[in-house]
C-alpha cells in the first residue's frame, strides 16, 4: 500500500541499469504493517512530541512472493530481516511523516526490484594449455634473472 492509501504494483522509475525489470508484484495489505515512531533526526522542538519516523514491516511469508524471489530478497536485506521472517525498513530522513512513509515504500520497492532479477549463471571456463605454458616460461625466466642477482662464488 502506498502512503496515500492506494495500492501500487507498477514501478514507474527504475534505478540506474534496471530498465529490464519485470513489473513489481502486488503485496497484499495483510503482509504490510506501518508504524509511526519518534524520529532521532532533525525536527527541533517537535522531535520529542511527534512521531515522524516510519517503520515498514513486510511479512515475507504473507507477501505471496515466489520462494526464489523471497530468498534473494532475504539475502539482499541481510540483518533487516527478523527471525520471524519480517523485513523491517526504517525511514527517518525527513521531518514529515508523509515523506518518510513514501521513502520507506520506495526503499522497499528498490529492494524488491533487485530481488526480482535472476542472477546470471556462471559458466566455468578452463585456462588454455598455451597460456599455462607461457606463464610457466615467464616464471622460469624471472627465476633465472633473480638467480643471477645472487652473490657470485669465485673459485681460486
């Protein structure tokens, strides 16, 4: 759910290099929990009276995401995912609750957009024999140069 109460499942602005992301899935309302808390940031006299910071808690088990997307999201989120599987995003950059709510939602959308991208499978490659041989020849040559630098033994 968006800050103004509307549901939003289509991303209109992608982060740099993410133009090939599929549309974001709709997250059900019962998977989201919004909480206003006191902000530690700027705010003057209001900072101790008004709860302007926002905590967005997304319960991943209820989110309806596929297991692979959910696993990638948990990995990207790191310590922000609790033991009960809830993703916690705190927003307190701004002085107004509305802007912090929008900020928390945008940060969640960015994280979700990154999780939707499947990582490319790595294809194992071997070093060609010629390259290995060239490397060994260079090492032998370099070792010879170093050996010649040593103290010369004079025979009488």
